[in-house]
C-alpha cells in the first residue's frame, strides 16, 4: 500500500487519497496519521492548469460554431506534481465530439 496524501480544499476541509509512492518505512499500529503526506497546494490550485487547457480547447472548437461540443479527458491527481492529464483507454489525451443539429422547417410563419 502507498502512503496517504491529504489534499486541502479552498473552502475548508480536505480529501485523503492513496498515493502511489511507497511510504518511508513501516508505520506502527495506531500511528496511521504519521503516514499522511500533506500536500502544499489545494485541489483547486492543482486543477487550474487542467481547467485552463479545457477552456482553451473549448474556445478553439467553438470557432466552428457547432451546436454541441463535448471534450473528455482523464485527470490524475498525483501527490508530487498536482493534477495531470492521463492517457485514456483509447491512448489519447482528449476525446472531442462536435455536433451540428439539423434545424427542421415546420412551415409555419
């Protein structure tokens, strides 16, 4: 089992997750708190580069004037580097769907 990492939230509180890093050695029973690594950045700070990337992609795709845009990507929260975009099962970083819906003329004025 890896160590536990505590990721603070800007509004207060935190999220605990299991880090893939190995601990610095065995943890004595009842001393689990000693195995928790506190991260220096909040979840929101870690996700800002990802949201900036998503916003830039969305703005670029909107230039095609579609009726619908879907951007899908995986995000991994790593204890040392923050949020990173991970490869999807299809082996790509982004899955993009752009759709145009045909408008129907009802013939009414």
